[in-house]
C-alpha cells in the first residue's frame, strides 16, 4: 500500500534532482492539481530546468499564474468536441476546461498546450482531431491521442472494438495523415499532430526509435514513498523498482518492452508502444494483434505520405526543423 501523502521530505527530492543539471519534472496523477500547495512548494525549491503538468484541466484555474506561467508544457485531457468529451468525462467538463484554458492564456501562459485525447469506439479520429486544431472555443498548440486499448482486462467487454478499429479508426487515420500533408502544402506549416510529427521526422532522418514515451530509459516516475519506477502506470510492480531517491544507483537499470515486441518487424518504428502493457499483457493475443495493426496502419500512413513530404521539403515549402518537438514530455507518441 502506497502512502497518500509524500513520505519523504522535499529536501531529499531536491538533492536527488540536483544530480542532473538538465532535470525536468512532470506533475502527473491521478489528478496532480488536487495537490496545488505541494506543486507550488516543489516549484519554489526544486532545481529543475523545466516543469510540466498532465491534468484533466478542471482545477487549472486554481493554480496561481506565477506558477502556471513557469510550466513549459501542459497536457490537458480533452477528447474532442463538447459532446464527446462530456460523454467520456462528465457533463459540463468540456466548458469548464475551455474556460480554464482561456483564463490561463489571459494570465500570461506562453508555454505549449497539448490536447491529450483518449480514443475509444465513440471517436471519429478525423473529425475530433480537426476540431481540436480549429474551432470556435480554443485551439491547441499540439494534439496527441492514445487508444484506450490493451491497458485493462476489458477486451471481452468491447465487442465493437474490432469493427471500429479496422473499419473506422484505421482508414480515417489515413485520411487524417493525408489532411496533415495537404495542410503543409497549402499553409507551409507542419501541424503538431504528435503521432505524425515524431514518426515522420524519424523516417526523414532514417532514424530508429526506442520506446517513444521514454519510460524506462529517459523518463522515470517517483512514487509517494520515494521509490523510482520506470512508468507511472507500473505502481506496485516491485520487480521493476529501480531504487529510491535516497539510494539511487549511479546508473538506473534500463527496462525495455517484453513479449511479442522483441520479435516485431516494426519495433524500430514503434519502439514497443507501451512498456506496461508489453509486460502485463492484459488483453489476449487476438486483442494485442488488433492494437498492433493500428501501429502498422500508422506506419503505412506515414510511408504513404513520405514522398509528398520529401517533395515539399525539396521545394522549400517546409523545413526539416518544422518537425522539431520536445521529446519525452508526456505523450506516448504511438497511439
């Protein structure tokens, strides 16, 4: 059982963070803004190069501007338009989040705001991503989406998943990729759709990737008891603990995806998708293969658009630097 409050003094955390001159700290949950006094105290004292936040956005208006404006990146859980977001998260949530985001900008926030979508059988990926990019409410700097798939033991309870993934999500993702490149051509701008931006950048550079969220080698999680784990979802998985902030080894043990990922033909593109699910494998083989088909579809979509992107680069419509983005700041990249 983990404590519900920090079981160590902040001086220990600060001492630990001081070992890395490039330390970045993300406030993650549950909902981290339930602990605003703790967040503010950490930000006042921790020797970090940057601070980031993942939040459902409902309490964002309560974070004082002097702290909110120091955050380099805020990831906000929002699933698309008002109907879909309220259906998934609660009636009225969409408008509360939008109001808090507008207040945040009014109070001087100039960092990156990323819409972090949870994608389910109710999601029209083409419609909802385009909505978050341009609407009459609030437009985000970047959009990321994550399939709500292969995390929990719920595959048998989702009879519509196969049909939706194969006949709706996958083909509409291809259409979204086509729209993304068409916007490059028309507006000479690379929209920050993070599953596309990072994977296309690597294809252009002919670069292989490890697990794209960075968990287990570039990103680590500190539990409330001070123990270090490779991923925030892996709370309580003691065989994967990596020490604690008071007794951390000089070099943290690297934790890599397991199972079928080791033999996958597109591992250098995907990186493993999810460290937790590759180890726990909560879905049966049939379900895992469906999720992998979505990753294969993403790769095929990027390969299909690669020649168009190269032509736009050659013509000077866009530049390679337009694909630059902060890595390991929260999004898993592979949906």
